[in-house]
C-alpha cells in the first residue's frame, strides 16, 4: 500500500510539473518578470503542501492503509485547485502588469513631449483630411487676397501723395503682410488638391514661414501705426524723428529683416513631412518658436491697445466738443476732420485685426488646438487680409482715385 501511495504521489508531482510547463508556454517569457511576490509564494506553498502531505502519508502508511485511496483523492483535488488558482492569479497578474507598463510608458512619453510635439503626433501618425471644397476655396481666397493687396501696393508706389503721407504709407504697408498671407493660403490649398505637392518639403517650409512672418509683421506694422498716431496727436517731436522722410521705411525694413532672420535660423525639419504643420518645419525648435512668438504677440497686442487708447484720449481732449467760426477756426475744423478720419481708419484696422486674426493668434499661443479650429482660424485671418484693401479704398480718397486710374476709370 505504501508503494501505491508513493506511485500516486509521484503521478501528482508529474501532473503539477506538467501544469506549470503548460502555464509557462501559454505566457510569453518576458511576462514572468511581472509575477508578484504573492503569486510566487502561492506556487511554492502548493509544492510545499504536496511534499509535506506526501511525507506524512508515507510515515503513517502502516496505520492508515485503509484510508489511502481517500487521502490520495483528497490530495489530488487540493493540489489541482491550488495549481488552478495559482495559474489564474499568474495570468491575471501578468495581464494587469502589462497594461500598467504600457500605460505608464504612454503617459511618460506624452509628458516628455512639448505641446507642439503632441500636436504633431499629428505630423507622423495623424493626417487631418481637408475636403476638396475647402481646398478649392483656399486657392480662390488666396488668389483674391494676392490680387487685391498687389493692386494696393502698386497704387501706393505710383501715387506720390500717398507716399508722402506717413499715416497712409504705414497703413498700406500692411498690404505686404496681407499679400504673404494670401500666398500662404494659395500654397496650402494646392498642397491639399495635388497629392504630389505633399512630399515637397520646400513648399511646406515656405507656407509656414510666410504665415508666421505675415502674422508677426501685421502686428508690428499695426503697432507702428498706433505709435505714429499717438505721437502726432500729442505733437511729440519723436513723430518726426522716427517716421519722417525715409525713416519710416528703415523701421519697417528692420522689422522684416529681423523677423525673417529669426524664423529662418530656427528651421529644423522633421524627417516625416507627409503632413505640413509648424512642428514639421521647426522640429525640436518648435517649443522655442512657440514661446518666442507668443511673447511677440502678447507684447505687440498690449502696446497696440495702449498707444491707440492714448491716441483716442488725445483726440477727445483736443478736438471733441471744440469748434471755431474764424478763418483760423475753419482751418482747425478741416484739420480736425482729417485727424478724426485717420483715427477712425486706424480703429477699423485694429478692430478687423482683433476680430479676424485674433483667433489665429490665440491658437498659436495655446498648448494644443484641434485641427478644425486651426484651419478655421487661418481662414478668418485670410478674411482679414481680404478686408483690409477694401477698408483702405473706402477711407482713403487718394487711393481710391489711383485705383480708378489704374483700371482706366479716371473721373
């Protein structure tokens, strides 16, 4: 009978070994590293129980020979349950640990990314599809913006009176930045329409560069207009020192050169340029570009608001509610009308900038913006570039006359 118990116990040990081998083959080798201490103890405990039970039954075999079959059956059942529980715990533990590791890896990789690198997971793994209608509309709007602003630039160059008027000269200098926004819209539409253009990295770099430079120079030019208005209305000598003769051109050209140099020096394209985003062009430098541009936008917008508010204060202080009937007073009234007209023109330009270009400026400052909102804000900025020439021609008489002469419609 002792031999019978020993044989059955040996069979149980072999069965346990076979079950452990099956569990190990069902799980990948690298999963064993995720066993918890409880699982290992549970497995060891089941083997210890089996060994102890075998020893006790072997020693008491002479006195318990009649109970041997029942003991063997009970031992088999207990061992099977222990192994089954240990195997289930092992599977559950390895599954949970793998999920935790994958989750922690994903979170750590996301936390280590900058906001614009998150946006551009986008650049390598996500493609935002633009409907063909939107692409065609982008091309059309780009062509119209380019045409309108090009005509304004030509008219301001041809007309000497427009060139000599510093305020009008600065205002129509906005046409150059609006022209760049039109080119950007045209390139963006062409990239979506013709798939072969999506692989041309140079077009992607050009489009994003034009958008950034156009956006910053639009703000810079508007700031110059606001400062000039304030200095003129307050009769400050710095109005002549900064903006008379060719000095205004030196200031504007310096701004263009500085902006172009800064954004060009930071270009570091990604290897994958299937999609065309800012991060595709600037790669690891995108965080620096975002921080720098956000600082520019915040500073420019704040100074524009301050100087235009001061200009409005000067207008109210000097001209609102005053009127004279003498010949000198008539001259003052005409001057007042000119100043009021120029101030309203600047106010309309600033209002259009805030309403239509504001969303694009805010999107660039935010850490993450959904692609549909980015596209919508870019479209709104191009509407601003389209409206500006209309505002100029409706408020500047000399420009309106020059445009009529260009199109052979002289009065």
